[in-house]
C-alpha cells in the first residue's frame, strides 16, 4: 500500500485523491483551505465529479483523510501537487505550486516521488519545482527522490471520459522517475502514455488547451461575420462535420470560461515571449476574439431590444446560465459574469437563473438570482440563454419568452428566438 499525499483538493486534486483511495492507496488530502477540509471531513463534496457517497465511503474505510495541517504530509511515498496556477496581472502566478512544493519538501524522504499536475509552462517542473524540493529537503532529485509531471485532463461533468478512462500522460526527470510516476498512475487509470521529459508533458497539456481555444475563436469570429452575411453558421458547422476525416466541429458561444481556455494558453504565450522574445500570435488573437464575445452578445441584445423600441437601460433581462459549461456549477472566468456586468452598467435590471452555481459574491453583486419560472420568463423584456444546462426546459423558454437570444442553439426556431 502506497502512502499518497494530494496537495490541493480542487476540481483536479479531489477526484484524484478519491480515485487513489478507491484503488487501494492510503491517501492524505492536504489543502490550505480549512473550510474545504472541514466540508470534506463532514463527508460533503463540493466537486460535481465526486459524489458525497464516494467521499463518505473512503472516509469510513480510513483510506482518505482530508487535512489542513502540513504535518499530515509526513511519511508520503508519492505526493501530487494539484494547486492552482492563475494569472496575476496577466502573468503566470506559480506561488501556489511553490508553497505546496515547500511544504512537501519538508517531508520528502529518500525514495519518495513528487508529481506536479498543475498546468504550467514548459520548464516548471525542472526549473521551479526541482530546486525548491532540493533546497527544502537537502536531498538530490534523481539520486535521492523521483520527480515528474503528469497533466490533468479532467473534463468536469463528462460521464464517458473520466479520470479513469482518459489516457494520462506521464513523465519523469530521468528513467527511474518516469518508472515511479507511471507505476502510480497505472494503478489508478486505464492507460498511461509516457513521454521523454516533463517539458514535453507540460507542452502537451498547453497544446490541447490552445488547440481548443484557437478553434473556438475561429468559429466565434465566423459566427459574427456569418450573421452579418445572413448565413446560418451552425448549419454550416453541422454540414462540415459530415466530413469523416480532417475536421472537428466547434460551435459558437458567448465566450470561454473556466481555467483551461482563458488562462492556460497565456502561460504558453508568456513563456514564448520570455524565452524567445516572440509573440505567440495565435494565442493573442484567440484571446482577443474570445474575450470580446460577451460584448458581442450584449450588442446583439441591444439591437434586438432596439427593434422593439426598447433600450437596455430600464429593461428587465433574464440570463439563463452563469456557469461557463453546461451541467456544471463552475462560474470561474465565466463569460456570463461579463455579460451581466455589461448589462448592469448599461442600466438593465439583470436577473439570472442557474440551478448549479451556488450563490457567490462575484456574480451576485451584479445580478438578482431567481428560479426559472413561467412568470420570470414572461415578465422579462429579453431572455439570454448562455449555458445549455439540461435542467432548463428549453420548450418552455421558447414558448414563454417575449424575446430570447440563444447562445447555444437549443431553443429551436421561432419568431421570438434568435441564435447567436
Ligand atoms: N479544473 C479543471 O478542469 C482543470 C483541468 C485540467 C487542469 N487543471 C489544472 O489543475 C490545477 C488545479 O486546478 P483546480 O481546478 O483543481 O483548482 P482549484 O482552485 O479548484 O483547487 C486548487 C486547490 O488547491 C488549494 N491550494 C492552494 N495552495 C495550496 C497549497 N500551498 N497547498 C495545498 N493546497 C493548496 C486551494 O485551496 C484549492 O482548494 C491548475 O493548474 C489547473 O490549471 C484544471
């Protein structure tokens, strides 16, 4: 039985910790957020992909122990860092990885393995984490302990491609490290894919996210032009998707959210600029287009109200969906927040329904939260469907709304419905 520490119990670390416990490891979940730790200790999961029942089973079996005490990390064989990597003033902020690394270094013993999962630019494992671990432990990487990188590919809410069924890229700073990292993940996922060093693994993750970011931007820009040209871009994407090779469909939307798309590609462009003095033009263009989609949504809404002799100022607007992704409660970097903010500043009365997003100060300073009822739908001057949660009754929305701007093409055709 391996003693495992997961440092950082968020969207990535918590599912990993529970899965490792289910696979027979003895897991300590370490997080600096004492409130999160208390919730977990009480058997309450705050991540959709982990059911409270599964959490409670591992707690009862004694195989998963959440803790906010650094000392709980003592004695690990394998430690995984799943700390956040946000942008601070537009620049990569590695401080959470660094502080988790410093904590683990104190308890690092000869023969143990440290794995980084947080998304970051190529070189993070070897140039940032490695010296930190050596300094804090007095041990030598490669000689005394193993070190590697394995990017997370979690897709919240995806029932088919889960942590277990999605192949996992693994890497190590040397052969023994790779072996140790691969052995750990082989015990918890169905398939591992080894690459030659952490840099390739770090870049692979950024390629995946940048690929999606750029392609979404491409289709978003096309959607704007196609609307002006009177062409149905959605139908065109469907038609293009009939090509069985060389094409992958992306659909327009109100912008990108979550962690992967708005933030991760900027780690790559920052690294390219710093290391080579060059601009990563694709990423910059994609950022520009995707970041402006909420403005486009508001412009379309303004034009629609204008046609009915109404102004945004004083209109009641009902937003449906605050999460950036359907059937999830994740409103981080969500374009819905920007749409709400723009409308509020223009004097609209903004109301919003989202059955998944818990009331948070970021959004709730701007919107009045409501439940989706027939009355809310019919009393709004306009409805904007931003997230296509399955919990929404799309037929009811198109039936009751005076006007609906459908950013996800789920409401069907109707005189009162316009698609983005
Ligand atoms: N959310 C996703 O879908 C997703 C997918 C792939 C990769 N990632 C990457 O995984 C990493 C983690 O993302 P997340 O979504 O799980 O973040 P999150 O914010 O949900 O969770 C991170 C957790 O780490 C904790 N933490 C911060 N500093 C710590 C420290 N020093 N020691 C221990 N715990 C600490 C925080 O309190 C928080 O609970 C990021 O680098 C992200 O880019 C996320």
